[in-house]
C-alpha cells in the first residue's frame, strides 16, 4: 500500500493550493501596476492586475490563487493580498506552460521572450481559483490585445453550493485590525523567506485574537513546513476549535496523518470534512478512499472461534 502514499500527498497538495504560495523568497507583486506604456519588446515589465471580490461586493481576506490556463496547461501566477488585489508580471508564453493534470499547477517561472500580442494568448484564460467557489474566467486574448500592462478589473467569486464547510472562516469578520495586520505581515515575510519572523507575526495575531481560525491555520501550516509536528497539530486543533466549519485545518491534519501513515486518522478527519462539504474537496475523497482501503487491507480477517 506504500505505493499510494505519493499520490495521496500530491492530490491533497492540490486541495491545499488555495492560499499557499511556495517559500521561494521571490516576492510576488500586488496592487498597482506600472505605466501602461510598457511593451513586450522593451525592457519594462508588463503586468496583469485586478481584484477578486465576493458576490455581495465584500473583500475577500483569504488568499486566492490566480491561474493562467491554456487548454490542459495551467500555472498559478500569484495570489491575492488581504484586500483581494493581485498583480503579476507576464513572463512566459502560453505554449511554454507545463502540462498539468486535474487541479495540479506549478508556480511562476520562465521568461517571456520576443514581442507578443493578444493573438499569442488565443484560447487562454485567467482564473481566480478557490475551493468551493466559482468565477467567470477572463479571456487573455482580449485582455492582452495590446502589449502593455493591463488591469482586468474585478473578478467575482460565487459559492458553488450552500455547504457548511468552507475555506472562508466566519471568525475573520470579527478580527481586530491589529490581528489582521499581523496576519498580512506574516504573508509578506513568508514571501521573503523570513519564516521565523513570519511565525512570530502569526503568533502575535492569535495572541491578539485567540478565535482567529485563519491565523491559527496559517501558523500550523508554517510550523508543519518547519517540521514542528507537535506545534502544528496544536495550531490546527485551535483553528478547528475556533471555527469547526473552517476547512483548511481538516485538510492539513489529514496531510499530517498521511505523512505518519495513520490511516484511521485520515479516514476520521476526512469523514468530518466531507460531512460538512462533500463537493469542494476532491482530494479529501481520494484520501478517504485510500484510508478506508488501507485500513481494510491492514486489518487481519476475523477467525472463527475454535471448536471445543
């Protein structure tokens, strides 16, 4: 059954791609864009920017993946900031994007060479990706009709179904400004690969507001990446205690159980998540099935009682 482990980790990573950028030390631009006079043929960078909001017009504090997709070729370009804004430099021709399967995506990279126009991006889309939500894609050929920096405006996220489990936490609305700023600062520090300082900022956020489920989950994720499993376990449990309908800590606890090959725990955690939301997390279904199969395989068959 050990052969299933890499696939379990890969698919769960796909479910966790919302709000999780790689700690490469590379800063992703956000907010305003450079002058619209930039061209592909010049030295100035060309950016695509915009904002992701909820259907009711409110801002979304959760980081949303901004993805380019050309057929089966997909890549996460950047993530939104705490106000839903995003901006990324156009570096790569669509034909050079990696071919991906299912939800899997790579992050950034490559260099855009030569002159280009909207025709280069024919059939390609810009997407905002957050599990449990859908948004209308933007056709890049139209947005990039001229070789210059472009603001695509607002991308509206709408919930797919009225399920309880969500990657948005109700506790975020009540978070004090100081706690929100500490969470946002932690994200900026992580982009610069300053993980220790990012952890300190997250600890500050939960100290200010102990019910901050998102901050607890982000703290647990960072502790997990630093291989502090005991601390990560505690943080994820705190996130669940603060908001039992917040999906992220369930996914991370399932990931930790997969790492330890604690398959009954994988089943138990994913059962709870899928009871809350059965449509938004396909990776959880895979892990649940893998855990159930493994538990049955490892449990010896019951023997009939011996005859006297």
